[in-house]
C-alpha cells in the first residue's frame, strides 16, 4: 500500500525551507501514519533534495503531521537552479512512499 | 453575537479577478482582502519606483480597481490590500483618479507608510542574516530594497479615520485580515489569545482558492467539482473568534474539513509558534468541523505575546541564471539526451565559462526529485520515449548566463540526432535576506486621498 491511499499532503516554502503536511483521510489512520512516517524516514526519502535536518510537528486534533525540511530548496526559492524552485512537487511524491 | 464576513480577493499578485467580483457582488461581505505581495515582488517594484517615482505598485492595481470600486460603493464592501508594494502613496493617487473618472464620490482611500526602511538600512549592517548567518554588511553594495513586515497598526488607524480602501506595502499577510477584525470587534492589541484566532482567519484566507479546492485536486483520490470556476473563500467570523469558512454555492470548488486542514498547515513551521508582528499564534489545538455542505467551522487557535521584533525583508542583486532546454523522443531518447548533457558540460569547460553552480536535469526522468528517488519511482528503467534535457547555471554576469542557453540551442546542429524544441532563458536574480529589528524603530504613517 502507498501512503497515498490513506493520506493527503501539501507543500509550502519559505526561503530555503520546505514544509510538507501529511494529513490522514480517516482519523483512525493517524496513529499508523505517525508511527510509520518518521522524520528520519522522510529525510532519507528526500536525501537528494533535503540537505539539512527534518523536524516533524504533530497536530493530533486535525490528524496531521507537518515536516519542516531545512536546506531543502537548492539554496532558496530565488536562486535555486531546480526546475521546481518552490518544491511544490515534493508533496505528491511523499505519498508514493510504501507503507 | 456580532459577525463579520471577510472575503479573499487574491492569493497572489496575478490572481484571477472574476472570483473576487463574484463574492463582492453576491457574498454579502463586509471586507475583501487582496494579498498580492510575494517575498521578492517588492524588491522588483522598488527598482521600478527608482526609474519612475509614480510607479512601484502592483501591476494589476488599475485593472482591479476599475472593476472593484463600483462594487465597493454599491455593496458597501471595504478593501484592504498590500497592492501598494514599494509605493503605496502612488497607488492611492491612482485609485483616486480612477474613482474620480468613474464618477465615484465620497470615497476615502488610505495608504499605510513606514515599512520602507531602505534609507536607514545602514544602521543594521551588523545584524545577522537569517538565511545564511552572515552579517548584513556582506551584501551591502547589492541591496536594492528593505521593507519591514508591519502589523495591524496603520490599517486600524486608517479604518478608524473612515477609510474605505486601505493600501499597504509590506505588511504581514494575515495582519491585513486581523486588522479588520480588531477594528470591528474592538479586540485589544494585548489580548493575544483572540489575536491568535484572528491571525488564523488571515492565514486561512491569504491564499484565496487554496482553501476552496485549489492546489488540492488529485483525480480519483481528491476530486473537486468545477475547478475551472473555482470560487474564492469567505470567512464568517464571530466576535469570540470562531470562524466559518464558506464559498458561494454556485461557484466551483469545495470547502471541506480536508481543504481546511491543508491550508491550516500550509507554510507554517512549528504550529504552536507562528510568528507574526502582532502575536505569536498557536494553531496546534485547532479543530475543524463540517457543519453544512461547504461550511466548515474552524476554532481553537490561540496566541502568546509578540516578540517585539519585526522581520525585515531585504532585496539584493544576487546573480544571474541561464537555462536551456531541448527535447529528444522515441527509442533511445534518454541516451541521446544524456549525450547532449555531456556535450554541454564539456563545452562549458572548454570555453572556460565561469559558472558558480551547474545543474543538468532530464525532464520526465529526474528533474524533480534527484537520482535516488527518481530511480525508485521509475523502477530503474532506462527507456523513456520522451526526455527533455535542461541545463541551468548560476553566473555572475548576464553574458555568461546567456551562453548556457546558446550552448543548448547549438545542439540542434552540433548535438545528437533528433533534438527539437530548444528554448533558452536568462534572468537576473534578486534574492531576499531577512533580519530582525526592534518594533520601536518603525514608525507607521497613514496618508489619505479623497474623492
């Protein structure tokens, strides 16, 4: 099963920091997602992109996680050489993770 | 309990106008907020202002105002916007002229000034840049703009003095909305719990269609009705800070618990500490509940005392980026694209082009996620029937940047077989450095135009 089957996600950016939300479709799946999708696993998943640390914040009342990824946007939105300078496409591929 | 209805009129500088007009016409709203200022826009507008002292505001200001001013009068909707960008004073002169020409009378337009500290930026040269921990003096000669993220103060003053339209420069996005709530409900500037709730209203509205089904659809998983006609959101806010997010019934899109959840977490870092000039908002205990179709109750935000520091966004001339792209198709496409990439890399070395950083991507293969993740996603396959080579490089001058695209274009006749659709781009890069300054250093001033 892919994460995409039980959760959805949205990416945002500030400078060279990317943040990705991960939100359970059903509240019952939140604990499972919390257990499986650790900050370490996300950092490893995005190892070519994210050069800094990944911090995970929890929002249990809306069954959501927020991954804040440092040094993740090729030096920052303005000067990055990436095609997707904002990292907007990162959320959909987080959902490609096998669970 | 008193209720205020606030509409969101734009989520970025170039956003659509029709959904804004629709909620002004039929949304029974008291205010509409147009958030139109990305981090870098003000630096670019500052350069326009240097060339022409009457310019430097949002490029769509005139076009938007011609359409919304009659509705402001007819429906009694007040407007709050940061479309003033680098030149709010010029923006309100333009709005006055448009209003006059359209036969509108009895309208007061305010500009909030004080965010522009370019003339005083020298005193902060020892401040540390947030993005790279160097001193601000390291980019001194490259600085072209310095604007403080101001809070609600000037906007509330303008509303107290009867302004119908309030135009700011750099103001924190959610403060545009918070100001209208503080004015209407008389919320105290030291009641941080309620201010945190008001910041959440602004945060939910500031990207317009992103809470009504935009940036959300994923066919088969998250389907959104009539996305082509996406409606903009309306927040109905009660005096106690409870929020109902809704939209017009006949517009496209949808408001659900899940569209709201995505926007609550959007571009925040620590949900317990969302820093704004007016309050440190706390979204960690926020709840959402769908109470009717397309009506979601959002509550539970709170806040803590503000830091007393204002963030300053400093625009500086950074570098140039040159890019070139060319496509290869059919069997062996990826092999030919890779050969093309190697040729360009070798050419740049051969002509000894001073490149600060070089990136070679294959669009359709690895341009979004890098090699490790892309090879997992592609199941290690090497046969792609359509691949686009993209070469990008950062340089210190424009001429060198242009060479990147020229070398890619030269692949037409000098590269592998069947290369097509070459494109080249060069841009000068204005980057942003952030510092923090004491809020007492910043004096807000409000000026007015009337017809």
